[in-house]
């Protein structure tokens, strides 16, 4: 039986699309939630026949947990078993992380534990690293610090810029994320 997955997005949803398009026997994306009503990924999900809703974080002001409680209620109403973050640009509270512990997964554009947070491509170039990549990990209370489920690597080329690295790493993400999500779905 395929695990029921919800994907949380904030923008165009390219990793969400990769999860939708992957031919996997272990999971099925049945719900997409965005914190931004104008997120292009919502239309992409609807076009694929997946329920897609917006829960606008702005109406909650600084009460992040109230926003997350509404998301949590939507997830539970849809009998979601695993939550995949795919460009969801919100730092989650301990409430949400603990509620979905072991079933909350994220993809990050660096070889964790190096370069948690943002601006990873510029940071790896500034450091003079020889390689870069992406990581799929379980979400923990600390940002980008959960158990790593998988990584993909590439060699940094002469002349690489943050933009060229971002494009190349995104290709790795689109291949890695469905594999790691399927592996998680088989064991939870």
C-alpha cells in the first residue's frame, strides 16, 4: 500500500513536480499545501489531479504555531502519513516538527552538515570547495540538522557561479528526492 504524502511548498514547486512525476510504488502525493496563495506550484499540482490548497501564513502574523496547527489539521483530515518539504520557506516550530517526527522530510541544496540555511551556492564557492550537492534529511528542531537519508554530489567547475551551481544542483535534487522519499515510505 502506498504511503499518503503531502508536499509543502512556497513557490514554483519544481521538487514537488519531481515527486509527483517519479514512478514510485512506495508513496503517492495526495495533497499539496502552500503558505503563499500565488505559488505557481499549486496550479502544477492541480493539473496533475492532486488536491492543492493555500494556507496563507500572513493572516497569523507572528503566531507561527497557529499557522502550523491549521496545516496540521489539513494533513490529518487527509490521512497524511508523510510530509515532504519542497521549497517551503518557513522555519517550523517544535510543535510541528515533533508532531511529524520521523515522517517529516526536507531537501536541502548542500552536502549537510556543511552550509545549513540559505545562500548555499555562494557560500560553497566562497569557501573554495571542490564539490557541492544536495541532501535529503529528516527534519529536526534545529534547521537542516536532522538525520541524513541521502546525498548527491557534483564537482564544482571552473567558472561556476551561484546560478550555474543552483541549476546543476537542482537536477540532482529532482533525482535524489523521489528515491529517498520512497525509501522512507517503505519503513515508516
